[in-house]
């Protein structure tokens, strides 16, 4: 009996799922056809617009590439801007140094310039952007009466239309010996030479003498312009012989524009083409219409992959006009394609929809539907931060304190959700989002891709006769990026329709695709400290300003700090040691691993590493490979050879900015190392570093900086996607023999990190962002140990920072020195405030003990859920059952009838102490 009930229940579930899928498909607007199907999804497409729709069988949710009710719901955009809502791609290119855009509907589908091809598990859509011929190219300016009647009028059904079209032209010819008796002379034209005995005959009864003269003059103007003569008098007799005994029609000069538009439609319908126009114009020595050279091709493939949708754009099939001959202007031209926006309206929410968009700004942020913010602008940020080699950053912005570390974005719309993962081309991507009113009536989030980097380079020239300050030109990468663009759209089940569900989906993706695994559980809360070893400053030596390295924490003093912390009850200690290399914190070019003498000797270094190993303290000496802080001739760093080239063809540098003016300080520019040279530098560094017998290393900039090397030779050019691949390959090599602590870190290095520092705990983006969420922590918790900024150097100190540790499960983290921080006063390191261990020890232990009291001593913790209960009031749930609510506002938050969360405080709701 029980078995029978189970069979009936299973049948009921199958029937329910089938009914749900059928009901979802029934909700499709008319015109959609099924293109592919698997166990989880059905892919539909609309042949007349090339838009797609996805049916998620389990939930019955329908996702559209374009808003299905846009014709009625769109109230802001008009004309071509409204028609753009039907596009799946938007391309950006440049013409004469001016940015231009085309979209797949207005510039491809609307002209029938696309092909939909079925694939085994999806669809392929081939778009040709740009009309070969403009509408005006279909209407002849001059044509013989015979061809006009045969090719055009004979194919127009209505007499009224034929008369309308014929009335737009004037009929004339040249007849030998003909004399109308009228003065048709034209200033500057020698009729005796030009006509050579032939007379001008105009067969238009309503034409006055002036009109007849104007008709012939307009013909001469057409020849003059085509032949590029200086005047009408330069027209030669042999260039007008086509008029001899040939009744010819010339478009009148006073035809209204709206009549021309109507005439074009009639001519098109008659089957008369621009190629026919070219034949007729050339017969009369008049300029033919020239095809528009702005022709682009892009292919999009939609593929079902289990429960996900893959969107792929093959790089090798992207074409654009590059050094093509412009016959009209007789010169070579290019229309560089720079950016592709992919599915900019996918899942877009309207004014009646409820939900939010997720963007990975810093730790992560939400943009709530239909909630405009004063002064907010559309969201647009590069994945993995600025490309400092493309063009130098000329002014500091607070937004640079955080960047996008994860190549994802998502949306929750009316109880359904998707997460988009950029699988390929992530290093060239931007995450973009808009609210209604910014351009149209929709809430939308998407990714755009820079397929060819470009930058506007300012030119300056000054002299007695020249004073140019703002002249600029556009410079481009020598070739298109070689990588395909691939996005994976993951459709979430009902229980995961939240940003926390998106994080769980991405976490699962990283574990499945990139091999990340859960850390083993252990007893003891870690404490992470940056120990500042030494720094350089300018001091007078024998009256000469000299760069001198001063100690902040010697090797022996590091041991004293470690012993003190362990004696105070710290369970587990991790030390990142900065300033151990020759030169201090701003160490020399690391073609070796020479020790800084101000911090200690080879003997004390070996004693330190051995003693910390015996104590179970993890030591991570820190090194920067990309930033060349200091170098000399012996280091073999030659900026002309080893630095990446910017798009302005100069050696790229990293600017340091003045804290008050936000302007760059020329004397503190930091040279950079080309990604192409990274492998050689790491080899040279490891040759000496390995002799110390250390099992760990801290990477200071490889997880934070990503830039290309834009050399003119396409063979030696390193685009940003290639740079990410090079860095990932080198970090993978480093991780094979040692544990790595990585600052940042960008997503492509997560598989190789043992510990993350300077991980994002905040979103510092623009006014459009409504709520910070710990998406980054949700993803990496339990997979990698992580910490934010050092507590004592953070913008958010005290209780606010403590709440962030409790909310995100980040490791307590401090920057320490043995010497007082006043030692760095009036130096480039005066930002190192409150670092002296003896002064900050009490605060450090208080924060550490409070985090341990609340979160417990079992580590690491995995965040299983996170909710925003109210603006800046959040609830975190950990895998061990611990649940707590943090309140960042100044006012108490009433959690329940008998529980209130104090302002800038927290409450443990379940579990814990």
C-alpha cells in the first residue's frame, strides 16, 4: 500500500511539473517559437525580432531578453531609443574621433540583416550592423526618361503615385542645332565651347526661363562636385554628351524633404536599387551613391547547459571596418569597434515589478527597483578595477578604495532570480545598471565588454604662434582582444531567490569549476597582524639629502610581539611581514630576495622563521611584483623595456595622489612591470627566496592590480584578459610549493589563496547603490580565510568595524610596529597611524576577545544565509546555528516585541553566548 502511495505521489509531482511548464509556456507572448529544450529549460525565440525567452521548468518562471510589454510600458523613450528596447546587443565604435553606437534592432534586425540558425542545444544569431545603403541612395538625382519609365514607373501600380514621382523631376536634353530663343547663359560658363553647336531643350511647360537655366546649372554643379572642379566653367564638353538626344530627368532643387521620403518608399517598392542609381549617375558623370562603410558583424550563440543558459560571442567572428578604402573621400578609413553590451535588457523590471539588482561593488551592493536616488547616475564599473596602464588616472576618487573583485551580477524580480557569471572575457568587462528615468522606464543590469581598449589622449603645444591646451586624439589597442565572451545565466530555485542565494550559487560554481574546497574545521580564532619592518625616508647625510631606511620592527621585535600575543591568549596567529626586503616597505625591484639590514641580519631572519614555525605561527613575508617602488642600474629594471606601454605609447606608471587636492604627485609616480616580464622576475626572486626555507609568501599587488601592455606590435601586445591569464598562471606556480596570502583578491586568484587580506567588507560605489551586502564574504567563507583592512588603519574604526567582523566572519586584523608611529611623521608613510604595539595592544585584545566570545572558537565559520531586515540592519546565519543581527544605524531596531537591537550594536538571536 505504501509503495502504491509513493508511486502515486511521484506521478503527481511529475504531472505538476509538466503543468507548471505548460502554464509558463502559455504565458509567452505570441510569435515565439521553441528553439531548444532540455531537462531543466526551454529556449524560445521570436523570428521577427531575434529576442529570446527562457522557461525554467521547475519554477515556471519566464525570463525574456527584452521586456515583453515594452510597447505599452515604455513611457520615456521615443523613436529609435524606444526601438532599442528590442535589441540584444549594443555596439560602440568611433567615427572621426566621435563615439557612435548601433544596436541589434535598429541597425540589423529592422533591415533584415540577421540570420537565426538552430544548434543542437540552442540557437546562433548572426547580426550584420549598419545599412549598406542609406535611404537617400535609392532615389536617383538624374536618370534617362527611358530607364525611369521602365524601371520605376512601370512598377508602380497607382497613377497618382506615378504622377507624384514624375512631377519631382525636370525633363531636358541636348539637341543639335536647337535654339529655344531664351537666354540660358550661366555666369562663368562658355556655352560656345561647352555645347559645341548643341542646344538645351527643356520639356517642362510650366518652367520659366530662370527655371530652365537653373535645371541645366544644377546638372553642371553635380558634374563639378564629382570631378572636384574649381568652377562650373571647368566642365568639359565630353562630360555632358550623355544628354545628346537623350531625354533626361533631373531631380528638382525645390522638392520638400517629406516628398523625398515618400518618393524613396515608392522607388524601393518598385525594385529600383542603389546599384541602379550608381549606373545612371555614372552614365551622366555624376557622383554615384557610395555604400556606407560602417559595417560590423557580431555572432551570438545561446546554449542550454543543464539548468543554465550560456551566451557566447566568438571573438574570431567579430568584424569591423579596419583600414578600408573610402572611394567617396579617396582615403583609407577605420571605424574601430571598442565595446559590446550583451543582453542589456535581460530580465528587466518595469514600474510595476518588485525586486532589486545585485552588483559586486566591493563587498556587494543592492539597487532596489524603482527607487531613484538624488544625483544618482547609471552604474558602470570595470571588473577587477582600473586599468592603470591604459591611461594614467589623473584625479583620485574615493570609489578607488574598492573595486569589483568578482565577475558576477544578478537580479531578483517578482520572486524569481538569476545570477550571471562572466566565464570568459571577465577582465575586459564592465558591470552596468540603470534605474527607470535614467534612459528608459526599466530597472536593468548587464555586462558590457571592451573588445578593444581605447583612450582619449590630450595633446599640448605652446609657442609664439601656437596655444593648444585641450586638443585630444583617440588612441586604440593595436588589435581586438582574442578571447571569446561567455556569460553563464544561472536561474535560481525559489528557496534561493535572494542575493544570498546568488552567493551560494556562485560558491557552488567555484567549487565545481575551479576546485575550491572547504577548509577543515579547527579550534581557535585566528588573529592576523601586519608587522611593519622598515621604511625609507629622505634624511641629510653629511649635508646631502639621502634616502635612508629606518627600522620600525626588527626581527627580534617581531618575536617579542608574537610572544606577547600568544601569552595574552590568542589562539592562532598569522603574521604578514612588510619591509623585510631591501629598501623597506617600498622595497627594491625584486630580482632577488635581499634582506633589509635595518630590520636585521641573515642570522636573525633565520632565527625568526624557525622560532615562529616552532610556535605554530604562520609567517608570510610580503612582496610586490607589479609595483617597482625603487630600482637602480644593478636591478636591471629599465623602464623603457620592462614597463608596460600605455595607449598613449608612454611607459605606464601608478600615480600617488595628494590627500587634499586629489591631484597626482609627479615626484611619487610608481613605475609598473609589464605582465609579459612577470615570469622572469618571479624566477629570479624565488632563486634566492627558496634558500630561506620558508613555506609561505604574501603577494601585495598581484591580486589587486590588473593592466595590459599596449605595445604597437600586435604580437607583443598583452591585453587585459591575457594579463589576467599570465598572473593566474604565475600565482598558480607560486602556490604549488608554498601557502599564499593574497591582498585583494580578484576572482581568478581565489583557487590559489590560503589567506586573503584587504578583502572587501564595504561597498564604496556611487549614489545609485542602496544597500551594502557581504556577498564576497558569503562566497569565500569556509573556502578561504579572509580579513578586511587593518582595524587601526580603517576608515571605520571602533564599534562599526567590530559589527562588520561579526556580520561577515572576517578575521580580526591589525597593523603593528614596535617603534612609535610618530617615526613616520612628515614622511610618505605618515598614514601609518596608531601602529605601536604597546599602545594598541589593549584595543587589539579587546576586539579579538569580543569576536571570539560572540562567534566562538570553532573556525572557520561558513555563512549560510544573510538578510537585510531594514536599511543598514542585517542578520547573518552561520553553519553552526549561530544567528546574529547587527545594527549600523544610530537608532535601536525593534527585532521583536521583546528584543531590540541597540544602535551601532548587535544581538545574538540563536546559539552562541
